[in-house]
């Protein structure tokens, strides 16, 4: 017997053996009754169905916060940024100084965001539990029924914010002072400022050869649209701060588009020797990714040397509105044709 047993020892450990272990959390009878009684599974299903609705509410809040903050900025000297752009354009040896100036301007905008007491809680569970309830109640853009619906959605997630960790990180990047394209600070200082600068140079070339009567004729016909501003002010460096909000960009879009109409009108033939100031600038959207639109804009820009788009700033998310935004852009392009 012993000899036989010892013989089998030689076969131990020769071949590998794989086993699959399957574990399941099976509630006890009492726990199962508790789950059914309190509707825990049902609430999880509801959270899955309403997750995007909560994201939309939070994006509404971020949009409002950005607009409110940018509208209050009146102490940033934009002229110094554009002056350094001019030096770089003329000499080509001012890049490091320009980069430093851009960094300072991004930090100045970020400081406006960060100085707000709400900012420190905007990218955590406190946004859902402490900030959003008041935001919904006092939001005049929501109807009474919408307020009720959104309030219930917020309550559903009041103790379940962990799953939004990546979302909050993404949104925090949208406010960053770093030189990253996902930041609204970068879009204002690095992208849109450069386009505004180019449009200002074109305006200068246009008015250089125009008489005061010609300029007054355009300004007079655009009086209602100018809102007590002159064309000279709209294309001046120090006024750039008025066009960094969504409302400001829409106003700027309207003026640029109408100047383009004048450009193509025979009654303003004195403009035809110069290229138009710009095609309408794309407004800022904060409620969905529209990479499709951005790709169209970039492609359009590559094939068109005259007229520049102001790049949209978007929150990453679903592409549900992309098709509609493409249509809006096509309509705008038809109304205000590029030269």
C-alpha cells in the first residue's frame, strides 16, 4: 500500500489545473424583503434613466456660472495682449513674450472663477446636494413643471455622486488656466483673441481708404444693431472683453454679418476693393459636444483665407445637437456670405 501511494507522488503537480470561481452576493431573506420594500433596485434603475438629465442640469449651472463671471470682468487689460500679437506679427521674434502674456491672461480669468465662493464646491457631490437645488428653484428659464421634475432628479442623486467623478474632472478642466484646448480660458485668450485680432487688422485696412461720409453711412444704417457702440469701438482692442460671453459673441456675430452684407451690396461699392471684415462668428455652446461642427469650421477655414470663425467652446458630452448646430451654421453662412 505504501509503495503504491508513493508511486502516485510522482504525478502530483505535473499538469496545471484551472478552476473558475463564481461569487454572487445573495441577500438573506430579511435583506431581500428590505430591498423590495424600500424599492432600492427601482431607484437604481431610475438613476440610470435620469443620469443624463442631471448632467444637463449641471451643464446649465456651469453655463450660467461662466456667463455670470465673464460678464463681471472689467479690469483685464486686453490691449497689452494684442500689442504683443502685433509685435509677433511684424517681427516674428516675440513668441516667448506673447506666450507669457497669454498665460497671465488665462490666470487672470481663472482667478475670477476661483475667487467665487461657489467654485470650490462645483466639482464635487456638494454641487448636487447644496448648489443645484437653489439653482433650479431660482432659475427663471425653467417652467414650474420643469423645476419640479429637475428637483426630483437632484434628490434621486443626492447621496450617489461617486459615479460622476470623471464628469467633474472633465468639467474642472473647462475652467483651467493651463494651456489646454478644453479650457474656456484658453479659448478666450489663445483662440478667439487671435481671431479678433485678425478681424481688427482687416477693419483698419478697410477704413484706411474710406472717407468719414462712407463710414458714417455704414454706421447710420446699422444704428439699431450697434447698441450705442461705434464700429471703431467694436474692432478696438480694449473692447474685446465685451465679446467673451455668449451674449457678446452673438452681438459681434450680428455686426460682422451685416458688414458682410454691406460688402456685397452695390450701394456700398466702395467696400468691394477690400475683403470683408469676417463671416459671422460661431457662438459659444455649453450643452453638448459638437466636434462635427468644429471639423466643418476648421475645414472651411483651411479653404478660405478671408474671414475667420471664432471657435466654439463646448462641454464634452453627447452629440445629440450636432446635426441641428450644423444646420444653424449653414443658415448663418447663407444669410451672411463670406467674400
